[in-house]
C-alpha cells in the first residue's frame, strides 16, 4: 500500500498519455466492423447493411490483389535487407575514422534525411530523377546514353523506392550500430594486434561477430513490418503507369476507400494487412526472445 501511494504521482503523470492512447490507438479499432458491412456514412455503424465476408471475397476476387500483395512483400523485404546491410557497412567505415570532427560531421549529414518527410523529399526526388532536367538524366545525356525514367518505368520503380528509402533511413541505423560498436571490449583488438592481425582481420573476427546479436535483433524486429512498404513514400512518387509493380496494399486501400468510397472493402484490405502484420510481429518477437534474449517486459 505504501509503495502504491509513493508511485501514485507517477501513475497520474501517465494518465494523460493513457487517455490519448485509448482515443487514438484503441477506439479506432472499432472501425474494423466496416470490413463486414456495406458501410454507408449516412447510416453509420449500426444501420449499415451487414455482408459478412463478402468484402473479403470481393478483395481476393479482384484481378490485381495478388500482384499488389507481391509488390508490397517484395518492396518491404528489399527495404529490410538494404536497411540492414547499408547501415552496418557505413557504421564499420565510420568506426575506422580517426578524425573525430570529420566523423561527427559525416554522422550528422547521413542522419539528417531521416528527419525530412516524404512530402518534402518527393518533390526533390522528382526533380533529381527527372530524365530531362534531373542530375541523373543530365549525367546520362552527357555520356551519350539514354536517361532512364526511374519514376515512370514499371521495371525500375520498385528498386528506385528501395534505393531512396535506404538513402533516407540508413543514417538512423548507422547510429544504432555505432552505439553497438562502442560496447566492444578494446582489449580484444589489442590482443589481436599483438597476434599480428590487421584491421581487416580484426573487423572480420572481432567487430562483426560482436555486433551480430544487435544485427539479428534489428532484423528480427523489422520482420513485423514486412507488409509496410512505405505508403507516404510511394503515394508521393508513384503514378498509374507504375501500378503494375509499385502499387502496394496501403495505396490500394487509399484508392478504394478515399477515391472510390468503398469503405467496407478498403477496411477489409486494411484488416487483412493488420492480421498478417500482427502474426509476423508475434513471430518476430518470439524469435527475438529465443535467439537474442530480447523481451518487451
């Protein structure tokens, strides 16, 4: 009882955050009942016609659904892979720098794009990747080559999304792995140096094995977002000519729900994605607990 009274001010401090979480995170879950209705905004939840699983049948009967699921999975997995490999490499390179000022300046430069929204970056990317007036287009033209339309070619669009997302976010991952590198016992390097191991051998036999647990942890936890291919990025950069390879579940939900006003069908797609993401998140946390001893509580 004394402990409860002592901690009461702390619980009161958390009350406002708890209320906000209930309002913005849990109450919207009630909207999932639209997935089982032919929802009419004028009638609301309680008077709209119930259709059971018809919305789900309609979704999976659509000719492009499987392609959209594949696009989502492909782009998300490619982002996951590049989001692990690139930050690890950059962190290893930064760790070898001896000039502290240059190292900190470079860290700031690569970390800065993380704070910019895709609304801002999309405008920049459209200009940079333009085949006629962009930097890349002019470089190809100067070499006498035909400039690729990276945002208009269906074959190149997914890889463009992966590359630009990696460029934007690898700075954040680099900070995480640099923090892991600082935890390595320096006596290991001293012992390896005495045995005649150079920097490359030390990296292969000490640095990489020591940060591998955090690499595994970050990879496993990222599995929970395997169907989050990046709505804000793709929505601001895609166009109908790249729907075949660039359309993902989130953009499909937007078009069905906001443009076609098929709220029940859009909710069914969103609920399907949420269920799969929940299963993958549960699996990833289970693997994280088993292999890296990571636990939420």
